[in-house]
C-alpha cells in the first residue's frame, strides 16, 4: 500500500450515494427503517463498515417503534487501504453492498462466498 488517498468527505459521500444508486430498485424498495451514514473513523482498525440493527429476516409482529437500523461506512479506513481512486470506488461499493446484505439477513460467511 502506498500513501493514503486524499478525498474530501463530500466526494466520499457521493461515492456512497452512487453505490446505493447501483443497487437494484427491487432491493432498495424492500429496505425498511434503516439509515446509512458516513463516519470518518472506525471504532477499530480494519473495519470498513458496520451494520447495527435487526435484520429483516428476524423482524416479527413485535417489531415496531424501534430506532432505525444503522449502517456506518468508515471513510478513513477505506481510504487507508486503497491505492488509487478507482480502488476507493470499488471498495465503497463492496462495503455498501456488504452492509446492506446484513440488513437483509445475509451473514458474513455467505457474503464471503459471494465475494463480498
């Protein structure tokens, strides 16, 4: 790895928006009670994104009146591991898809099998 890629927060947030726009509308239409945010720093090194919430597959009749699920995308950690702006674009997309998949109840083992 070379030097850390320099990218403004605004440009990075635009990449997250583009990654979201690339997800088929049939899937995004099924997303419920979830917020996606860009945070500068991860709580631990190597963590690119984090899903916190109740996956759609685990929600039942009891589910209601709860705070939204929270997906964090960690800007500085992604920029730290990438060697080029093109790698940042690819890593942002992979991370966004990975965390949204958790919202749909897909676990890490299955995501790694799928290449995410």
